[in-house]
């Protein structure tokens, strides 16, 4: 048999606050009422006992020694009238040590106050005794006190009082306490609910605003709160700051998604062109087996060229994918002068008619990855060579400046217009007049990633028709210090 767990209904915060407030008040009132009831009951009981004791003392004081007359060795005691000391709810009775009633107040009628052996024994020993007992249908409080004459007990004085008034008072007190407490709890619950509603109204407004923001995805909205800087004020401030961060994150995400969509579209376009060329030429070679050698060589050359371009594009895409995945490079001291000099020597054969020359080449060592730093130099120099017409020049310089290695690649090429300059490091971005250069459009994006991975900075200065200069600044290391360190 499956036993389903008991699930309590979900209560609103306002209702929970009201219940806790009412429960706390009810417990407090119950404790206070119990203490008040107990204290009042004890005080009333003490007051009854004190009244009985005082009445017994008055009776004892009314008996004087000259009322005792010795005759034949016997003592006769003349007693005061008990009715003088009795009232409507107070009874008086005088008893001998043998338990014989010798006098009683008239309000006792035909009944006697209870005489117990314990009371007689206590009286003989000169002690008083309080008892709560019953006379007929009436509960009484009974005080048994010895009648002491000439230093010895000669009888027992009994003073009793009805407890009916006392018990009725306690009954009324209980009723007032119970009904008053219930009324107080109900009133406090209503007031507490109203106060909770008032206190939580800003939270309800926060919740509505958050729901509207979530549905509309409008993170530019803010919670409107003009109250004091209390808990709700801090909550509103924190919530608005969170919305600011969400707005920035959402804007960044939108930009990233737009960039990704553009990247995918551009990548698809760039990949489609060489693939179309390769497939077209391969199909031509298959369908026309007897074409002329010149046409065959031209088709094969196009397939080889587009294959190389496709290989470079895929490699660049793989590099950027690794960068997006959080790839971090291995870091160790690398001398830049040798890398830059080697790239300059190779670049002199990349294009006829463009002079690639070295400017100032100083010694500079950085902490980084040698392969990617060489790739950085190749990208910048290759980019300069591509966009420099025949007869132009490319100058590469390397200097160490106050703990920074500065690599400059300046050309006298076609330059970059002012509207294109902010976008040169974006993936697949190329100015329209430069598309014939045959690049993948990913080189400068990879260059920026390499510089960023080396905690550096890359800047570009260009003017259309006058040339472009790329400036890379990397944190430099001291070669001599590294050599001294490795030698030890």
C-alpha cells in the first residue's frame, strides 16, 4: 500500500506573518494570563487566610482573664457573643479540647463546622491550622486556632469563611481572560494582516515589475521605490543593480549572438566560394577528358589554389574556435628580435614590387608563446604586403620602451577609411575595395586574440591612400635576468 506524504498548502508571506504574529501574541497572552490568574488567586487566598487570622485574634483578645472564676477547683470561662464577630459569609465556632461545641454564630443555623482529630491535636500543641473543607453544599476555608489562657490551651477557636465569592471571582477572571485573550488575538490578527499588507505592498510591486520585465525582456526598466533606506530600500537598490548587470549581459549576449550569426554567415560564404570552384573544376576535368593541356593545367591550378585557401580558412576558424573555448597559451620567455627578423626575410619573397625592410630592431623579450607570436608577426606583415601596391614599402620595427616591447608594421598601401577603421579587428570584415586581396578576413581577429592572450594591446593608425601602421605593445621581460635565473 502506497502512503502518500502529507503536503501542507503553500501559504502567502502575508498570511504566514499574520499567523506568526497572532501565535506569538497568543502565547504571550496565555503566559501573562496564567501568571495573572495564579497571582490573583494566591493573593485572594492569602487575603482570606489573613482575614480569618485577624478575626481569630480579635476573638482571643475579647476574652479577658477576669472572666475566669475559680470555684471548687473548677474554671468557668465566660465567652463573648460569636455573632459579634460573624458576618454573612464568616462563621465562628468555639470548641473544647474534647471536641464539644460550646458556642457558635447564628449564621451556622443547624450545622457545625467540621472538627477533625488533626485540628484538635494541633490545638492541644498550641498550633493553628488552616483547612479547606465542605459544609453542606458550601466550600469553606477553616482556621482552627487554640484558645490560650494562662499559657495553656483550654479550647479551640474556629473561624471559617465561604469560598463561593472567591471561586466566582476566579470563574469570572477566567472567562474575562479567555474571551478577552481571544478577542485580542482576533483583533491583532486583523491589524497584523493590515500591517503585513502595507509592509509587503512594495514587495508585490517588485514582483509585478520583475514579472513584466521577464515577459517583455525589457531590462532597461527599474523598480520605482522612494521610501527610506531600510531593508526594502536596500532590496530595491540591489534589484535595480541586478537589472543593470542583466541589461549589460543581455546586450553583450545580443551582440555576441549577432556576431555569431554574422560569423556563421560569413564563414558559410567564404567556405562556399572555394568549394564551388573546386567542385566546378573537378567536374570539368571529369566531363571533358580530352581538354587541352593548357586548360587542364589551369583547372588544376585553380583547384590547388582554392584548396590552399580553404585550408588556411579552416585553420583560422579552428584557431578562433579554440580562442572562444578559452584556450590559454603556454608562457615562457621568448626573444622577439629573431622572430621578427625571420619574418622580414621571408616576406621579401611574398610579392614582387613591394619592399619589405627592417627599421630599428632592438632586443626585446616577452613571456609568451613563440609560435603564436610568430603568427602575429606574419599576419601583420602579410596584411601590409597584400594591401600595398607595387612600388610601395613595408617597414617593420621592434623597440623596448620602459618595460614594453613595441612592434610596429607600417606600410605605404591603400590605407583604411575612417568608417572602416573601428571594424578592422572583426571577423570576416574587409573593406569593399580590399576584397580582391584574397585573404580570409580572419587574420586581424586572430592577431588581436594573440595580443590579448599576452596581456598586450594592439592599435592601428591609418589614412585612406596614405598607408597604415599597426602598433603592438607587449609586456617585456629582461633577458639577462632570465638567463641569470636559468643558470642558477
